[in-house]
C-alpha cells in the first residue's frame, strides 16, 4: 500500500490527464478516436494528453495502421487504484 501512495504523491496530473487515464483504465484498451469521442475532446488534444501520460510512464501506446492504441501501464494502473479505489479493474 505504501508503494502506491508514493506513486500518487510523486505524480501530478491535470484534470484532463486524470480523465483520460481513468477512461483508458476503465476501457482496458482504446484507440485515440474512441478516447476523443468518449471524452468529447479533439483528437489533437487527446494526442497531446496521451503524450504527457506516456512521458510520465502511465500509459503504453502502440501504433497500428496509423492509429494509436493505448492502455495503462503497470504504474498507471497502480495510480488509478490509489486515486479511485472504488474502480474494479476486471482485466488485471
């Protein structure tokens, strides 16, 4: 438990970054188009937020056929569990 608390204490997220991370965590995996539609954000904004989250080590991005597929990293999953303990992530 202490490890998770240290992770959340050392990472700063904007409200939009937190929304994107929560959405991806709940979805398990999604593409940039799905994230932008679900959160009603432009693809450019989502791409920027995903880049920030990737640099923080919270998501993994795979490119396939010109599209970005995103899922939370282990570190991202730990942060989501510490921020929103009520979320049950059945895919982990």
